[in-house]
């Protein structure tokens, strides 16, 4: 880890000293928008130049958004309060219009996953129900058939799934089992005499629950069930080979439920009511033996089970590993939501004026230090998450191309960590954006409440965030133990020392240095975040070793669970920062690069400021902690002058943003409109001249 951070730091230093300046000359336009007391300002940049650097597929985004400009009736109006039936119908029509416009998500998933995930991000601010509906149909239902089935399954189902002629479901979660997939109870028992699987729900707790597309549209499902076959040795008991995936028809072409299939509507939810979630119970439903998705295991007519993978654990891991794309898609969609919410909040805070010096005009809310400290770190983080999402997508594409085992493991952990971190961060940020916008943020027409409700479930599906973070820490512990298998405790301590590369606690040169030059040095920031991860990994390993013999592995893990989660978040934040640094170094436009550098500094310093570990370990002296806090405030002040440019670079057009207090004009660029209140009044029904 340390070597990687040093390489990034060297790359950053190679871009030249002019990019590392702290004191920058203000332009006239910025100076007019800033308080008189501001001492430093970043130079304005062209949002179009930043957009070009951020987004190499922006032309596709423009075309997708143009589809909805031409079909404004497909854009849900939150203040009208659509029923779930109306919203579901709207989402269904929207998906069909996208297909008619030439956007086939399943084709993109199979041939160009980067564009598939990008499409999901584009749809996130159109309607999250539409994005999730697309994900259920193509990433989950279609993706499970493509990734877990054979070429025969692909030929049989691909075209119908792609064109939405065969709407389908991903039936994994059960009433009593969600994240613990290995403990699912639904059964698929082979009837050797008829050469069929008998799919059955053995008890109420095994009813499939929250299944998207099930309540109305789904005609088939990938059902995860325990594969059971007769004992080849003639014993009386069935042999359970664990959870496998089966294609099970649900409805006929007229929409009537097939024999043995019972489906109930899960009803209204906190959000995403455009998705027809249902609960499914199977009563001895028979499907052909060939409906087993058999990429990792097959069963012949005699009931003989075979697999290229030697253990049930490896087969289970391989099966779930092929479903990583869902987490990648949720990460992309969550980043899209965060971009939209931050755009609304920053534009409104720059527009809304309140209080001011005596006998002077009121000042913008964004000029208040407290507002800057709430919003500008969000802007910095969304940029960091944007670049981290790009890293994840690139690694996912490489993994699908190479199938290299080490990369598969890395993508599994990275997708788990980034999905958990991004969705949790976005959910908290949505509340912050709502609060910063005051009472007007509470108005449904300004969308922040609806986005918060719709996005909330992102923290739970495709893996509960708490469970996913544990997978990240488990991966780190596995690598740690492999490196020091059989080694004495001193070896692990030397590992900790080596990871610091001179930035050790109690080193006065590091502990007490308060100079901005040092505090904004990427080498210091990267090493500090890596020290935190290494330190937490080291102490977690010690704690588990201490408690394991007395409590057993499960209870020792549970006793350290908060530590486990903190380690995973620390690791993800370190990855985000290093990815951010590479993005800074790769930007050739000097004005854009300065803003990116300031945001990367703010992202890292805010993390260090907020973690007591650095002070408890005497890694940072009290005087240095105070200097970091002052620098955080200063960086927020600098970024205030370019805040509008930074959100304008996301280029979300007004007809997609659809929040009167956050509209920008000119298709979404140029900051808040002076007459934004006119749009807001018009939304409330006032006649405006």
C-alpha cells in the first residue's frame, strides 16, 4: 500500500509546482461573489472543460436525456403523488421508450459494461424506480442467466429478456433470510422418473420476499434454491448440494399465474414505488432439468451431480461472484443521485440570501462558514467517489475480460466496499442537502425528500452494507494472515512500520509540522490514511487472536464488529483518496487541476480531522490537529468561489434535475437562475407575469 501511495505522490509532484500553489489570484467575477474577508480564492474554470475531463461518454448522456426531453410525460412529478400502480405503469412505459430509442441495457451489459453502468447513472436522476427496474430486468434477471447459465440458456432467453418480451425476476431473498444466502430454504428436488426439478417453499419463512418485477410483470424468475438429488449410494435421504440457480416460469403470456405459483404484492414502500415488488410461494412447481443454470454445476438424468469446482464453498463463492455487477451498478447510480442532490443544494445556497452586515445587502447562505463546512466537503467527496466509481468499473471490465482469479477477488472486495461506503455516504448527504435548503428543501417539488426516500434502500439491497463491509475486512485479514502465516508478532509489527515509510507516530518532524505545504502534501495525506488502515488491521488481528480461543471465531468476530466495520471504511477511504490523486495528476488544465487538488486535500484532511485515532496514537500533536481544522475551513472558503462551476460540470440539464430551487438555465449550466423563485412560485400555482 505504501509503495502505491509514494508512486502517486511522485506522479503528483511531476505535474509542476505551479499546480501546488496555495495562494491564487482571484478573478473579478469571483471576487464579486465572495465576502470581503476572504483571503484566498481559486481561479474560475470553464465547467465544460471540467465536464470533458470527468466524462468521456457525455455525448451518450446528452442523447439519453434528450429522450426524456422529447417525452416529458415520462418524467414523474413527485408533488402529484402517483399511486404505485400509476408509477409502475410510467416506469414500464419509460423502459419501452428507451428500448425504442436504441438503448438495449442487456446488449450493453454483455458487450460494453462501461456503457451499461453509465446508462444507470444517467437514469438515476430521471427516476430511481426506472433505474432499479432496468437493473432488475437486465443486471439481475438477465445477468444471472448470462453469467450462471450455459450458451444454450443464452440462446434461449437473451433476445426476449433484452427486448422486455420476457420480464423476469431475481428470486434470492426470503422472508427469513436475506444476506445469509447460504441458509436459504427453498428447495429444488430432482424427480429422476420425470426428469424434472420440483421447486417448493417448505415453510412460510422461505417465501421469496421483496422480489422486483414479481407483483405484476414477471413471467419467469431466477430462483435460488437448495439443489437436492437422490443419494447415489441408495440411501433414504436426499443429498443437499447447496444453493443453486434455476429458471422457473411464473406466468403465461396472458399474465396468469402458473400452477403452484402464488404471488402477493408487497404493497407501498418508503420509496421506489415504481417497482412492483412481490412475494412468491412455490408449491411443488415442476420445471425441466435443463432449467438449472449450470455454468458451475450440472446434473444428469440419473441424478449424478458434477462440477468443475471441487467444493461447495468454492461453487457458492463463484456463483455469488458472478453477480458483482449489481453492486457496481448501485455504486454508479448512487453517485448519480449524489451529484444531483449536491447540485440542487449548492445552487440554492448560492442563490438564497439571508442576513448580512448592518446597513448592507443580505449575503448568500453559501457565504456562511457553517454552510461551507457542510456543503463543500460533499462536493469534494462526490468528485472522489466519481473517480473511484470509474476505477471500479474499469476493474470490473478487466475482470470480465481476463477472469484472472486475483482480480476477481479484488473486484469482489472493492465492489462490496465502494457500494457500502457510497450508498451510506449519499444517504447521509441527502439529509444534509435537504437541511441546508431549509424549509424549501422540504417541498416535494424540489425532489430532495423523494431522492432520500427512493435511495434509502440502496443501503440494503445487493448486500446489506454492514455485511458487505465485513467482507472487505475479511479480505484484508486474509491477505494479512497469508503474508505473516507462522510469523512471530514482531514480524507483523515490522509490517506496520514498513507501511508508514517514515511517517511514524512520535516522529516530531511529522507529528508537529503545521505548515500548509506539509499538510497539503499528497505523500503525508496518503501515508496518514494508510497508517490508519494498517494500524486498525494490526490491532484487529491482535484482538481476534486474543478472543478467538476463549469465545470461538463467531463470537470473537462479533465482539470486534465495530472495529471490523471501521477498518473496512478506512480502507475504502484510502482507496478513494489515492484514486482522487491520480485524477488530479492526470488533469492537464491548470485551473481545473487546482480545484481538483483542493478538493482532494479537503477530502483527506476532513477524514484525518474527524478520526480521534490520530491524536490518541500521538500521530498528530494538538497544535497540528488545530492547524488541520483551520486548513479545512480555509479550503472550504477557497472552494466556495468555484462551487457553482464544480456542480455545473456535472451537466445535469434542468429538465432532468426538475428542482425549481436548483435550476441552472442553459440546459443545466451557468449556476442558479436569478428567477429561480419564479419557477418555484409557478410550481405552487401562482400566476407569474
